[in-house]
């Protein structure tokens, strides 16, 4: 039932109801990709012979069911998983929630195998990078979703890189559960504090318009300059105690993009959710929000960590197959065993908000060479990875070959031990002495 929300307390209760006993905790993984024409190296459009719409028709034959908006397919669903579209036709799998990293990894592989079969027939590539490395017509080919039209208009006035965020970036995300308010606080604090380390380990967007950028994670830089009121860090998380009430207070103050009523998207100017809760939206006066309105609003919050009725960790550039698996392994290892969770929290609880702000900026350019309190984060990453490894060992979730989840961290240990991000490897491999990037980057980084 789409309950009407009458006061702040009812919104707080929504998040309290998201709490789950440990035995019911699950893992969700989301990952975005660029689809591109192998001949032109241009990202595909929504319409046309090789557009998303035609690709969806082929996925339907593999058991996926369409979600329609205004007669256009905008998503597909199958067995708890969803294939959705980012604004400029980036394709995303939101995997169904599962108990182990083995399962979420297998889910991603099954989907990618299906997608690859179709894309091979259509002579399309599937690119796993954080930012599209070649210039293209960003004003054309957009997904015909009403929310994107509104967001596109607002992005032009709320930040310097909003349209780039919508059209040219891809990331990997992990979703995790919380047991109660205190457990949520620890996980969210750890999430924000360690997001710069994840940005560095997964940095994979150093090429812009086929030239070397001054950033290793240009995607992260773009996101941080999208809209200051809804991106980055929630400062209150670094107070002594972050509560559901403080999170709701934050949500209420963030300007809204739209309200959906009877399938129609209504722009609400610069009014916020608190105005809505008080019945003061000018476009729909005296109307109160529903749970669905709240969920729509939360979906337009773009912080590095986002709370729904679970927690989203959102700071990794898109990348290779092994990195899709390593992100959930990283977070599950740190957060799903209480002993390791408490050790991790103790390690970083004295880190200041200002330090994390600065580190977020530094890792975008310098990756693992960045420093925190005079210590190179490469070394801190190795400490963190060892904690995650121990957490996975203690979980001891085995696959059919009696192997636990620890091995999914191997690729991150390799990166941390080398001190070199994937982004630096891209530069070395594909950029010549005249700062021109080879087209080979597309084929080599395609699935």
C-alpha cells in the first residue's frame, strides 16, 4: 500500500523498518556499462537498428520482461534482477539480492554472457570503464524517460558537470543490509570514510576525448561537481552519533526534482521534501507525500553512500569482470562480521570530515599516491584489505569447490601492492608520447 506520510516520524519509521536480523542480510551488486558500435566507436542510441530498444527485444527472448513508460521499454526484469538504463543509454544490471559474493558474481556473469551473445551478433562492444574515453554527440540518443528530461534541465543550473555525469559515466555499486540504527551508523560512517580508498583502487577513467586527463578517476571528479546539495558526503555522518532522524533531516532539505502523480511528472521548482511534507508544494498545494514519493526523492540523492531500506556503496569506477566481484567482497568482508566491523570503525573513527573531503579530491588525481595524515593510502589500503580478507574468512561462505569468498579480493591486493591504479595502466598501455590514445583501448576493455 502506498501510505501517505503525515510527519517526519513516519519517515524515520520507514528506515527503522529496513533493519534486519543478521541471518536475513543479503548482498546486491549493480554495475553499469557503455555499449558501443565496434566500427564507429560511438556509444549506441536508444532508437535505431542497433539501439537499446532493438537490443531489449532480443533480451526478452531470454526471459526478461519489459517495463514500459509512454510505450517505450525503459527496463527489463527477471527473477529479482533488473536491467535499467542510465540517461545516455548506459546499461545497468541491478542484481537480485543473494547471500554470498559467489552468487552475486555468478549473477553478473550470467547477465554479461547473455549481453555479450547479443552484442556480438550486432557488432557491439561492452565497455567497462568509468568515463567514455572518446568524444561523442552527448545531446543526442538519450533514453526517453521523463525523469531524465527534468534532471537534464536542472543539471544545467545546479553544477558544472551534471550533464557529463548523466551521459558519460559508469560505476559499480554494492548494496548491504543493516541490523539497527547503531549498525547503520557504523556502516555508513565506514562507507563515507573509505570511499576515497575505493575510488583509488577502482580508478579507471583517466582518458577524456582520447587524451590523458589530469585525473585518474575523472568520473569521481564529475560526480563531485554535479550538485553540491545532493552529492558527495553528508556532513552529519561525522558527528558523534548519526541517526535515522539526522538522515531524514538531511533528506527533507534536499531540493526535489519532481513529483509523480497519475504517471505524470510534475516539476516542483526548487522546493524541498519538507515543503511537501507540510503540504506546501506550489504545484500541488495541500497534498502530502506518499512512500513512493519518498522513494522517488531518495533516488535523486547522489551521495557516495546512500541509505534506502538498505545501504548503497557508490564510489567505484566501472571496470573489468574481476572488479565487479571484488567490490561486494571488499564491503562484505569489512561490514558483515561484527568483530571486523568494530575493528574497522575503531581504525577510522577519529578521521575528520575535512580530511575525507580533501582525500576525496586527492585520489581523483593521484590515486594510491595520495596521503592521509602523512601516510600514503596505498599502505592503508593494504591494511584495510587484510581486514576485509579476515572478515570473509570468518564468514566462510563456500562455493561448490569448497572455496570461500576471499579470492575475490585478489585483484584489489594486486592493485594495492603495485601502487598503480587501473587508470595509470590505461595511460601506459594506450597513450603515446604525443598524448593520443589508441582506439585499441575499446577492444581491450570490452567484455
